[in-house]
């Protein structure tokens, strides 16, 4: 997967602050995303391609990545993952490669990192912005995974709460690798096995040993008849398949 650095995509709500101001931002892409290798692999790479007419100046930092009940992004500085170079300049139209030295110590559970590509200020770009213009610097966090030799998928579904128009479930990744869903699908069935609803929403990483809650809008009338809920997400060995009949319901 390739991730492109764009002003409109990365500012989000903060773009409202600059809605009336001219802005400049670098246009560069990063691939692959994520970087995933089985333990024992010595090196990996990240490629940065500058599509802009100006140089892109970047620093590279490494963080260990955990998830908690309150946050999907708990980052702490890390030194076990070696990256080179730590700073780089990418000329217009060129590509540069960041090399990653991966730990080779045997593991039974996947280890997750974030390699942060942080755009540094370009004095020339700042000077070229006239009046009240804004120079936007973008940061990209590349997920890096060191996988165990024998990956196992998660399958524990907990805390299903079904209301008149909504379903809330908690996916507990009891596997030893992350779940990497671009989408998450919930399916309800009645006592005879007939489908009562099927809903798909965008997904997000669930790291090994972590939990993540998902909210689904379900059709009116499905609450009372639904006796079982199943959830699927991800592909390959980064998949989740779980089901439960333990449903807390509030159908009114």
C-alpha cells in the first residue's frame, strides 16, 4: 500500500483554521505501508518519492507501538529498531530509501513499531510564502511489524450490546499477530440461522493482545430476533473471525 502526503487529507479538522489562507504543502508518497516481516528477517525498507517541485526534508524517528483501552496509539521512543538515515533530503522527482534493521530475537507474539517520517522546515519555502500564507509540514507514521514464525488469528468477541438501531462489540485480539482490517463486518442471525442484518464499516488496526470497540448501525426490528452475532475483519493471517450468543440487548 502507498500513502500519499496531501494537505487536504492530513489536516482534517485543523484545516478549518486555515480555510481563508493560502497554503503550501509537500507532495510525497511513502511505500510500503505497512512494513511486515517474519522474525529472522534482518532488514526492511521504506521508499519515499518526492512528487513536488521543491525538496522534501525529513527526519526519521522510531517508536514502540502499543494500544490501550483508551487509545489506539500509545507510542514510546524505541532503540531496538535501527533506521538509516535518520535525516534525508529528497530532491524533486527523486526517490530515497530508509533502511530498517530488524530485531532477530525469537518471539512468540508480534512486535509493533511506528517509524515516524517528520517533515522538517524548509527555509526557502517559508520565505516564498507571501503575506499571511501557511506552510504545512506533514508527518507520516509507518507501521512496522516483526511477526512470529507461527502466526495465529484472533477469534474472541466480547461485550456485544444490541439496541433498537445499533450494535456495539468489542474485538479482543487473542491471536499473536495484528488484525489489519480495511473494513469490519457484523452479521446477525436468528434462532433458525436466518440473517437478520449485515453491516460493514471502516476498520483499524487491532494489535496482538489489544482490544478495540466497533459501532454498527443496524436495521430497526433486528434487535429482538437476533440470537447470534459474528464479526469478521482482515485478510490472510491478519484476520479476525469471532461470534457470540452472549448479547446484552435493549430493544426499546
